[in-house]
């Protein structure tokens, strides 16, 4: 059949003949099937032609003239009965590249009883039809490690297993065709220097040298990653499977999991038509079937299948004439990837959210029975804008023919990142699901999860992949809206402080939301809406991101001054909040936390450490009454921290009650020199420093509203956090605002809060400390009580670290910049070499300079040391200074009482 698109033909004679051929199955013995819409949302449509290899999928010229099929690449296996096990250490559900990679890594690491169950056959689902792109690049931080490991594994996998993987490594180039895109590439370069991956910012001449068929009219720069490329997903999975079997794993298929039952001892019964397997743990790697597996145990994982299309061309003479394969091209403005496929091209676009297509019926009705190596009917019309952009960038495409269009399902989470790790609330249930880029993630995630399972802690921090970042607030409607947005934003400019607005607000809004939403720029924090900064008449309002100082810069300075000179109020409701009580509550917390447990009526800052002595979490602990504690953590850590606490309580058989009260309590913060004066108007409780000192906690009433008041503030100024029933938030806020009129009270947001905490040299979990750092190098020694009697988790590891000495140290930097400030994760330079990285940074409104925290080698950590920090392609002078820039209010007060200087 021949299709023409009139709007394109009129100007381009596009792809002179478009052969709209639905893609074939790779290795099924029955004809492939294609999903078509009907009144129920889906129906299966069979095609009576079949090919056995992935190359057939990509290069079959026409169904009426089929290529002679190669011998099917099915393995010779013994009977399922002979390979069956009734018990396993780990049962992996799903035989795509991620699941098989996990089986390979667990078995290779020595786990004896690893069983993988696949309902159809290996690669069924999304793996078999994937474009197979591999790249070292990722805009995040530790996901770069996942990509790096995957590529290094794939390079040696054929030698290890004897199975060819079809790995091509011509490199890749990301094209910048606007000045903003050039800034984006510079921004990413500044974050890459302290990683082992090769990455270069190259000019137009080098871009053309690497990709000579490019139209250079719009090309301003490129981001070049040598070693990037593409791999055959089928062959990759078969190589991992061969390795898994070599090391003792069992891969059983077709075996459908029909039910999961958790046992009281934390183990699982995995039910199948062939029998029940008793498993110590279950790992869901089931791709777009993952929701069905989750529903078996009451977990509706927020996943949705997305239609992704790519097209394959016939031979293009200009491509055939080249002497070597060109790099994979990613046109960021055109939102597509283009790579060489034999002597033609493979081209895959990401449509905007208005044009892209979800398979929402699968969420409502489930995946159609038997769907495995099937595809959707293609829709060329949906991607014509991207085809036109590609033809403009690579003109030889105008005369090319399309030999195939592959339209298959890939599974998206709301934020496009996969969900990886153990799940809160269900013991020994792990997931590795929601992979929009499963091929490049498979190797690294298999290793990451294997290490975590075997060692009891993650090998490095990847909280952005934590499946517990979602909760009950993550509805199907939210998931669909965010998946549309995330797919369409695949190549959107990646600004710092990025916000995305689809699906908002969720049910997680405080009592102030309706009143404040038009007065501020809201941020999204674990489902919550929270003010970032507030508007005043004359401000340039709204979300206007940039790589340099933008419209929030002056207003944030105004809020900073408000807190430092008067008094401000902030909505802190998104905090994660837990109640722990019971006869063993003190003993449990003493085992969990490295600090001493506060006495009744007091609060302290404490840290959960991993067995290796890494900082798993930072929380404040308030001992509200004998044996009853209020624990508070950051919004993004709520279920991440709760899972750890709950599992340790079960493991140690502690008699405690642990309750997540995040949804029940609202929190308002009040801070500034007049904070006491304002609150004192609203309570009969004595709030003087003598009666209500720093880190004291007390239940009292503010304007008749019951609150738990804690004398603490992340601003470092005089302040309280007021915990109260969420139904009272608006009344409490209004009472405080009214009482503070004489003192000039006003709102402040999280941007000002961040500046205030950085000037006080307060560390932040997820930046200065996480599972990549130990508390000693992070400067948290004050909070670590190695001499307390309890053998808290990580204590022995910290003793060993102390004995060996530190290799690096967190330092406090001031920078000489212009219109740009550090954000965190930028490269730190010394003597023309990258020696470390920043963790967070901002502009100091008190000292009128930029500041940052950074990790550097111990020998470069002394005060006065000169360094450089890379920002947007330029190295700025930086100096290690004594922390803090501004003393905290308690310190200033203490020095004043002693007659010392309280300046700074």
C-alpha cells in the first residue's frame, strides 16, 4: 500500500512512497497480532505473516513479499516440570530485559535460588520492539551511574556469555539550535565533569564532521558522548538470560503468575497454574503487566502504557556511501532521535501531550489476555510535524522511503522515571517497573537492585526512583495527565528549579491553598502544593525558569529581609510526620538513630544510618510525652523513611505503634525577630527564652487552637513550627497574620527558606547528605553519638571510617559570580582538574555573593583554599570560608548573654 501526506508532499515530496506496514512478531510461532481500537477500547487484529528476527521487524519491505524467515532463535530447553522449584530466595515476575538482568546479577553474585517467571516468552511486552538506544547521558546525577554501568556491561557481555548482542557504539550528539539550548548544554556540562563518562560540548564544525549529512543552518552547538549507540534488545536479553542460567538462575516460561499471598513471616506464596512457589521475596519487573501484579496485593502502581512510534527507512545512497556509522542524533528542538539502521535511518519522535496517545483502556480494563509480542496500528499523521523537522535537519530524508513503522507500548510512570526498590507497607515486595528507557537502564538497575537485596542497603542514592515517592494521592487521572506531559516533555529544556503543572493540584493541599494560590508561585512536593515565592504589585509574576537569575530573584530577597528583620509565616504542611509510641519506642529509636533520644518535652535532629554508615535520612524527633514521639522528615522522604523504620521495627520485634500522620497534621512555621511577640499575643503560655528555649516542644493553644509547638526553624532565626489538625490551618494562619499586623508580618516561601538555611550552613538531606555520604564527611559529627550505649545501625561502620580517616570533606564556599548562582552538582576545579562537586548553592542576600556547599578532597578543605566552580561554561573563583556566613539566632543570643560578639 502507498500512503501520501498532502501537506508534506506539496513542499517536500516526502519519502516518495510511504509503506505503512505494521510490524511483525520476532519469534512467535503464531502470526503476530495488532491492537486496534473498538468500542471497548481495544481489540486484537491478526496479520498472516511472520518473521523470526528483530532485523525482520525493522526491514521487512512489504507483507505480500515476505523475506525468508531465519531459523527461530528459541532456546532448546528441558521440560518445565524438570526445571520447576517449589521454593526460591527471589522470584522475579517478568522476563523483559530488566527482569532478566536482575536474575543475571543476583545469580552471578551468588544467590542460589533465583527463579524468573515470564507469562509469555522472554522480551515479550516492550523489550522486543524497542529502538535499543544506549547513552551515557542523563540530566540527573546518579542515574548517570546506571547508564555507565549498563554500557560497560554490554561491551563485555558477548565475551562472557557467548551470545552476540549487536552493540553499535558510534557515539551520540544532542543538537542545540537556540541560545537557550546552548545554555542547557553548558549547564549539563557543568554537572558531568565529576563523573567518569566522556562528554564534550562541541561546535558546529565538529558536529558536521561527525554527522556530515546534517543541515548546519540552525546548529549552534552539540553535546557529544563517545561510546553511545544502540543495541539489539532481543539479543541483549538473550545474552543476559544465558548468563543468568550460567550462574544458576532458573528462567521459566510460559508461566503466568495468577496470585500473590503474603505470609505472616514476610515470605510469599507465588501462585501459578503449575503450582505454588514459596519465596523469600518477590520482585515485580512485569512491564506493562506490573499494574496487574500490584493489584493482586492491593497496590495500584501508577503506570500507564504510552504509544511510541518509530520509522525505518530503506537504503539511502548518501548513507550507504559513508565509511563509518554516524552518531545517534538527538534534535532537542525537533524532539526526535535519529540513528543509522544499516544503510538507512531509524527515526523516533516524541509528540507533544496534545498529540501523543495513551492506552488508557489497559488501566481501566487490564492488558488484553495473550498480549505479548504484538503492536499497535501505526498513526503516521500524529508524527508528521517531527518528520518535517527531521527532513529539514537531515535533508536526505526527503527522498527516503519508509519500509516500516513500529508502534508499540512502553510503560510510563507519572514523572517518566522508573520505580525501583522495596515498597513501603508490604514486606519483601520489590519493584523495577515503569521504564520508559528500559534498554539503557536494564544493566545498571539489575546490578543496583542485586546489590541492595544482597547487602541490605542501596549501593548509592537513587531516591528519585523510589517507588514510595507516590502514594494514595496518585490517582489514575493524575497518572494519565502526568504521563502525557512527561512524554511530550521528553526533550523540553531542562531548567533548574523545574516545575510541571499537569495533574495539579492533587488532593494534597493545605487549608491555605485556595487563599494563597493566586498570590504566589507554587511548587510541587510529593503531591503537595507549597509556595515557592510570593507576589507583590509590580512583580513579574508566574513561573519563568532560566539558567540565570530570573523573575523570582528580587522577590526572594524581599522575603529574606522580611524574616531577618521582621517576621514571616511559611506553610510547612508537606513535611512527612509519624507518630511512634509503645513500650519499646525508646529502644527502637535508640537502635535506629545515631543521636541520643531527647527527653520528654525536647526535640533534636537525628539521622538514620545504613549498615555502611551512610546517611539514609535526617529527621527531627520530639518526645511529646513519655514513650510517645513525633518524627518529622522532608516531604520527599515520607514513605522512604517510614519503610525503613517499619522494617526495622518488625525485624527487631519491637513492641511499638507506628502511624503515618502526614495527612492529619498541618504545619505552619513562624520565624523572625518578632516571632515571639506575635505568638505571645495569641497564647497564655510563657514563650520567653527562659520558659520556652531552643529545641523545646510543648502542647499548647494558639488562638484557642491546639498545637504542638516546637522551638525550631530551618531559617536559623527565632521561630516555631506549629503542628495542628489540618482542618485548623486556615484559622491558625489568619489568627497569626492578624496578630502580626503591627510587626509587619508577611509570607515567605521555600526559596527564601533555602537561602536562609544555606547562610546558616544548615545541611539538607538529599543534597549535603544521602546514601552517597557518611555523616562525618558531611560535617554532622555533632549529631553522631558514638559513645552512646545503644549499638545503633551504622555505628561500627562509623568507627572504622573514623579509624581510617576521611578522604573528602564538605566545605563552605563563597563565589565571585555575575548573573548566575550555583544550584548543586556543579563541578569543582583545582589546577585545571575536576576535584569535587557542589551539593547546593544560592545567592546570599546578606553578603551579596554566591555561596555553595561542596565536597572536595581533605587536602583542599582548609579555610582560605582557592578553588573554581563551573557554571554555564565558565569557571568562577571560589574560596573555602569558615561556616556559617550568618550565625543562628540561638548562637547570637547565647553570645550576647556571655557578652561576646553576635555579629554575622
